[in-house]
């Protein structure tokens, strides 16, 4: 429901973000524009431009909020993940976040954003550092950035496969089991493949 009245300059930015989030959840990214945000927030059509130069800048601000919320959810999933099972539980939370906030998640990862947005860059750096830190703690001595990218790619792919209906989402339990199985398979199969590659080749 559209809000009426005007906002003071100090909270216009917060009101615009709140309106953008509401529009995203209700109608998807196709409904998101600065004019639509202005209507929803109950301000003049030009008011949001005080804080956002264009739609990409607005989406970047929304995405930054999403990255911060996702990082908080992951950190709350396990205080100090150190094993593949711990990482699997963090991965479950990642996929659950995507399913609970589908429009926001797509805005975070599938929408064009402003590459010069310092807020968005800072938020993405926080989540990147978080993933690298838990991989570094769980697997000391490994190439943490490379392994973190591998783990993130796996979990991110699982999130979109579930979002796009390619995997069963009928119950939260089924989703969690699929995610756990995939993460555990990665850390079970990788050492075996590495050991096989290290074996000397046999003459034919």
C-alpha cells in the first residue's frame, strides 16, 4: 500500500530503499524504477534522484543491503565453521536466504549495478572475506581464495537451481539435504581425485 505524506531529507534515502524492497518482493525487478519508488514512498517523482542518479544506483543500494543481510545470516548459522559439515550448514542458510528473498537475491546477483557504488563494493568485499575466512580456517594450508571461489560457485549454483525450479523445493528439509549432500560430495570426491592424479601412470 502506498504511503502518503512527505519525508524529511534525512530519511528519504531509507524510505526509498524500503519502497524499492517492497516493490521487488511484490512484483519483481520489472516493477522497480525511481518513479515507482517515489510513488510508493509518497514523495515527488524527482525526490529519489537526490540520492540515486539512476535505476542502477538504486539497485546497487538495494543489493548492498542484501549482501549485508546475507552475511549476517551466514555468520549466525555457525559461530566458527571448521569442517565440511559446518560449511554445509552455512551453505544451507545461503540457499534458504535465496528462497526466502528471491527478488532481492536476483537483484543482488542478476541485475545490472553501478560499478562505482562504494557501498555495494564494500558489502561484496565483506561477504567475500567471510567466505575466504571460513575456508581458510576449515582447510589450513590450502589456497583459500581459490577454494573459497569453488565453494561459493557450488553453493551459488545450488541457490539458483532451487530458485529456477530445477531442484526439489517442496520442503525445507529436502532443500537442506540436497545442499548438504552436494557440499559434502565436493570435499569427499576432491581428495580422491587428487590422489588418483598423483599416482604414477602405468605402462600400457
